[in-house]
C-alpha cells in the first residue's frame, strides 16, 4: 500500500467519524429541544388551568353582597391580558418570555388582592364553593412552580449540550441556539413585610 492510499483511508476514516459524531450530536440536540418544548407546553397548560379557574372564582365572589367591583374588574382584566400573550415554543426569546412572565405576574398580583379583600367577607370565606376554588387555585399555583422548575431544568440540560464541544460546532451549523429560562420577578429578592 502506498502512502497516497494510506492518507486517503485516514482522511476518509476521519470524515466518517466526524459524520457519525455530527449525526449523534444533532439527534441529541433535537431530543433536548423537544424536551424543552414539552416542558414549556406544561407551563402553559398550568397557567391555562389557573386562567380557567378565575371566572368560577369571580362568579362565586360576585355573589357576596357589596363586594368591591374594582377588585373583580382588575382580576378579569389581568386574566384577559395574560391569556392574550402567547409564545411559540420554537421561538422562546428572552423578550417574549419576559412579556409572558409580566402578564402572568399581573394575574398573580390581582388574585392576591382579591384573596386579601375576601378576608373582610366572613360569609364568603365560609362558602364551600369559594373554599374549594381557593384550594384548587392554591394547588394550581404549586403546579405552576413545579412546571417552571421543570422547564428551567430542561433549558439548562439543552443549553449545556448546545454549548459543549464538539456539539457547539454542530449547534451553530444546524441552527440550535441557547434558550432562556424563567427568572425571578423583579423585587422578589426582598421578603414581603407582614404587619399585624
């Protein structure tokens, strides 16, 4: 065997190894990308569950005599705004994620005000429908937290894969870029003050 054939065999061997590694890296990144999309769908599903519970909660509260209409209106408006903000799971940008988070924070804030005002209505607090809805809402908030944590874990695993060598070379070639996860809301690092 002459040296030309040996060089050709070595070059072909390197190209075949490179091709196998590219296919393996690509398939791995596709799987991780699909996992991120699935986790994002779970986040949206849990937020939708909360949005679906709000009309029932509002209608139950409306039955209470002299309940503050302004508080109910704020909850309804926050829900409407939050459900109008949608993100395509194939294009989760930091800006869109921040917009989505801000809309959902509006719902959280409005619901918090609603539940605080309810304290002034002992008949409403004693209403079994209201207590059931309140328990469902609390459970849904816990589901949202778990879904956001699962989404962030999936994003972290995906980003680690996309940034590792040699996947980072293939990621650039095939259009895989780093994704953004959920971040804490501004001001959440400060503990709320409770005054009795």
